[in-house]
C-alpha cells in the first residue's frame, strides 16, 4: 500500500500508518506530498523526506506536483525511493490535471534523471575511483631527482615533489629525509618506503 500524505501533519500520518498496519497491511510506503496543483518547489521542504524515514521507519517517496523534474530528482538524493508524478499525453488537452502534468519527453527525462541520482548516491567511499586512475599522473608525489648511492643518506637535494603521482605523497617527505637508502637509486625513480633502511 502507498499512502500519500498531502495536507496531513505528522500525527495524522502516524494514525494512517497505524490504521494500515492494524488492517493487516504488511508492505507500506508513504509519500511526502504538497497538495497544491501545481505546487511551488519551495513548499516541498524536501528535508522532510529524510525526517519521515527516521520518524516512521518506512520506505518514503515523493508525490510531486511541481512543474518540472528538479524537485523529484532532488528527493532521490534525500532518500525518496518512489516518485509519483502526473502524466498526460497532451498538456493542452483540457483535463483537470493536464496543466501541471508531464508529457512523454519529460517523463523520460525524469526516469533518466532519477536513475542517475540513485546511482550517484552509491555508498560511503573515500577511496580512489576507477574513473580517477588515469588522472593519478596529475597529482604530485615524491621522486628522486639526483642519483643516490646505496647507504647514502637522503637529503632535500635528492627528493622533490613533482608529477606524476606514482611515488609517496608529499606528506612523507620528513620520513625520507635523513634515512639511508638500501640500494643505489637513479634520478627519476618514484620514492617508496621499501627503498629506505
């Protein structure tokens, strides 16, 4: 069952949820809704979507009566998993909902935009992404810029922060300076901790 919550306050929404559960409903979702036709985007207060998820512990969607797709797509980023939108074959057809309904091309755009928004949410991930791998070369990292003999102590003359980014990050400079190298290193080699004693 899907319940739209237009014009209902939090207490009334909870009463509707309780009635649905008491009536045997096992699968229930509720839609945040503004019952304006059309409704201005600023009336939607989309932060309510996340609050409804926390407050009611149910799948939350959006019943969207705005004139474009921005509000609906934005709701996905805030947790909406259902979007309800009026659709018409002809906005000038004279029907009661036609003036604020989507036509075919706009519905297609909504579906694509909502899917992209959902995919973009992904997961919490601070790691390097596959699309970034080729751009590592644009980062700076530490490279040997002078030849250094085995056992010789690394000084600031031996190491510089340059591109590409395949060596140690510049923050490791202090860990290299003053340490002897295990073996001879040629200028142009990327730094790594396994090269020092």
